[in-house]
């Protein structure tokens, strides 16, 4: 198998989600947009791990996508894992946008208007 530098190794959806509270204060999430993109995953460095511990934000991994594709989505969905991750922070590195993500307990069923084509 040949692996090319800067080639994508993960398919994911950028999720634009709105949250709203009803009269009783119950929170609900609604999908208002999604975009399928290909990215490159990598582990976080020891320095990034240390920084995440200092800020008390658990970062599981980072994924790089083309910067022009990023639409400020706060969640990503990885179909292969069937997991929704929260984008904890971003960093633009030239033509790439690095998304530092952490796993959430949110399930597809928790989000209204879920209609991804995957």
C-alpha cells in the first residue's frame, strides 16, 4: 500500500448545530447544516496533551482539513466510528485548519433534523 504525504485518512461530517431551550428549560439540539469532508487525523503531541490538562479540556485527537472547507462548525461526526466529537479549539496552519476534538456523549438520536447522507 502506498501512502502519500498529506493524503486524507478519515471521512467526516462538519455539523452546524443550534441549541434551544423550551419553556421548562430543557435543551434540544437541531442540525441546521452539514458538510462531508476528508481529513487527516493524528495524535496530539505531549505539549498539546499537557496544555489540554492545564485548561481542563480533554482533547482526544486532532484532524486537519483544508482551511477553506471549515465553516466554524462546533461538532464533527465520524461515520466509521458512529461518534460525535466536539471541536474544542482550532488552529490555522497555512492551508490547513487543525481541529482539536473531544468525544461527546451526544448521539444522532439526540439531534433533531438528522438527515446526513452516509
